[in-house]
C-alpha cells in the first residue's frame, strides 16, 4: 500500500497486520499460484548501427552490426493468477472505528502458456481491489 507519505508491504500468510494513517493509498495486490510454465529456449538477433572505421567515420557513415542473444529454457514456478489495484482514502474516523482491513481481488486462470501469462498481466491492469474496514 502506497500513500504520499509512506509505503507498506504485507506478504500473506507471513504478515497479519499493518498500521495505517489517514490518507490516500494506492492498494496493489498480486496473487501468485504454483506453476510449471516452461518458456522454451530461444535466439534473437539484434542489429545496431555503428560508426564505420577509417575515413567513413569522419563523414558520419555507419554500418550495421548484428549479434545473436540466446536465452535458455526457463521454468516459471509462481505465476500471476489474480489481483488488481485501487486508490482508496482512509479517514481517521474510519481507521479509529475499525480493526480489520478486508481486501478482495478477482482470480485469473492459472497460466498454462506464455500467452495466458501475458493475458493475466493485462487483466491485472484493469482489475480493481475491493476494500472494506470492519
């Protein structure tokens, strides 16, 4: 949770409390689930323009140089499967009369492909967090 004056991070189930002061907060919730999503090895070619050597460099001439970047296979063991973000204002009176901050977020499908994982991150950007004090 981020306010103008401070930021607090709560990691469940390890943390079970957070202290809040009155003010505007941006509440951001990420939910991760176990995953065995494999990203296959790949090779990408990148090209850059570099100054030509010799007299060509005096005239601003360039030549293209390309190189390959290889990435090995990766396994994503925890994948985004829920969450959202919401701005919320807590008044001093609201906080004084409450002991529990309840946060609800929507679940997404557990990603079984790189495309599904990307869709989950896009979903995350549009989802809101339900906030209530009790």
